[in-house]
C-alpha cells in the first residue's frame, strides 16, 4: 500500500494569536511524517475559518501562498465549532485517505498523529484521541465533565469517555458521515454511530497555547444539552414515567383524604394544598419545557437548512467546485 494521503482539519474562530505557532508546528510535524514515509506528500492541513472577526483568514491565506501543504476554507459567517469542523471534513472527502480533526489551540498533542496513522494502516476507520488525565482542567470542568459523561451514558447516547474532537476518520467513515443530514450536529455522538473498526489513542491534553477559550459556559451548557436531545428520547419517556408515578401517588392521597374525612380525622391543611398546586404547576411546565426542546429541534430539522456556506477557499476554486452542504 502506498502512503496514505492525510488531511488535518482545524476549525478556527478568532485564532490570530495561536495560528502562527500552530501552523509552524503542524507543518513541521507533517513534513517529518512525509520524510519518514508514513504519509504521502499530497497530505494537507485544512484550516476552516469559522467567520472570524480578527486576522485569522488573512493569516490562512498567507500560509496557503507560502506552502502548498496549507489549504483554507472561509465560511460566510460564524456557524460554530461543530459545523465548521463538519465543513472541513466534507471539504476533505474525496481528496484524502484519512482525516484527523483537531483544535487550533495546540491543546491536542500533535505527536500522536503517528499513532493515529498507524491504527488507520491496521484497518481502523475511526480512531479516537482520548486524553489520559484532566490535570490541566479546573476542578469544576473536570467534575462537571465526569458527571456529564455518566448522565449522557445513562440516557442512552454513546459517547467515548474523555474524547473531544481529536480523531481520525478513514475515507469510508467520512463517506458515512456525509450521509448524516441533521442540522443539530453533535459529532461526538454521531461518530460512534457510524460503526466500522475502531480504536483509541491516548494523549496528554495541554493548556491552550494562547488566546481565550471560544467555549464559554453558556455554549458548553447548550452543547451538553445537544448531546442528550440529539440522540435520546429518554427525557420524553421519563416525563411519562414521572406523570404516572405522580398520578398513582395522588390517587393514594385522595383515598387517604376521603377515609380521613369519613372517619372525622382533621382535614388536610391549606399549606399542603397550596404547595402541591405549585409543585404540580412546576412539574407540568418542566415537562412542557422538555417537550418544547424536542419540538424546536423538529422545527429546525424540517427546515433542513444548510449547515455552512463557503465564501472562499485557498487555493481558490470556482464556486461550482466548492463543497456545498447536503448535496
Ligand atoms: N471554534 C470554532 N467556532 C466557534 C468556536 C470555536 O471554529 O464558534 C474552534 C476554535 O477556534 C478551536 C476549537 O473550535 O479551534 C475549540 O475551541 P476552544 O479551544 O476555544 O474550546 P475549549 O478547548 O476551550 O473547549
Ligand atoms: Mg481548546
């Protein structure tokens, strides 16, 4: 087998502070891999500019002009990490044998790229990068992450523990991924759904090289919710189970109240009555809220809007040849 063509897809949102270092290190790594004969010289680094407002795109253009191993894709506006990453993967489809996705901030250790490629050569279509320890995370992030993985697992979404979006996909897995059309993208949940031979590579996740996290708490929470509601209807089943339990308990309480009335025991006090009205209102609204999340998703999915739109690429290609979503 000749050396595989490897594409490395890196979504970037306002990453002018890290890109000079990231591009230098990643090109150096890629060239070492080419020299060692592990990947083809046709391999590329694909930066996807997710509608940045800083100098990110002009840097990417400059890298592309300097070295043919750099490609760039500029999205027409900010579509979020998952969509930008998906766009980069679809851009690579058909041009490479395998693709590795990673973040721009050098948190993912690029030295394990060799192990990814080795596993690919052994026949794996999906290789997950799994972080060894979460020593660089705050206590808060570490414990919420653990609770989240447990919770999501219990609700039936398959996700790989301690794996973010650092992973290799072979061309068959990439082709399979292109067949998923949902606009509410949660790649960590979709990839395990693809199947094929899978393996894991362990790595140490470092600190962000420079700049700030582009995932504030608010985005993290909505991303976490996405992981549950995109893959599982268990919350809807739980509503029904909760409803049934409360109904049974209420019937028992009513029987008790009736017996108490007939036996001339003291009546139920007003505080308990008021409390239970508020409690049931709250529960009904919670249930409606959960249903509303799913209804909102159905609304978005039925519109079937494109997940990304490409404005420009490096090297420049005519509009007709640019990847379009859902074709
Ligand atoms: N990112 C993106 N679009 C966004 C937000 C983030 O493409 O709207 C990219 C960002 O440039 C980085 C990756 O997604 O390459 C992960 O973001 P970040 O490192 O800020 O997240 P964290 O590691 O803090 O979870
Ligand atoms: Mg990061």
